[in-house]
C-alpha cells in the first residue's frame, strides 16, 4: 500500500490550519487570562503568561496561518514519502 503524498500533505496542512484557527478563536473569545489558563493546562503547568501576546495584527495572524499550513503540509508529505520509500525497500528485499 502506498500513501498519496499530496493528499496526506493536504490532510496535515488543513489540520494544522484548523488548529491555528482554533487558537485564534480561543484567544478572541476567552481573552488573555483564559488563553493562559488553557495553554498552561495543555502544557502540564508550564507558565505561558509571559509569552502570550494578545495584540496580534491581522496581517501577522494570516501569515502565521499560511506558514502553519505550509509546515504541516511538508510534514504530511514527508511522512508519506518516507513511508512509501520504506515500503518500496521492503518489497525489493522480499
């Protein structure tokens, strides 16, 4: 079985973008204190209060969304490519 590189890349990219949008929605709806509380609970108590910035310009948020999609796409495509490469080596050995 081979994984389709572009499709897995797209799945990872869209998932990363969805998580980024979820973070934006979280920050807009619950404010600084709620965002810090949520992230601290996700990160096992790591204090994120000093690194959370609430005044992110729209242009920067859009750029972050695009960058997250690209990086996640590259991760998904790499996973598929490595999987397919390993699968083809395994077939050659048998």
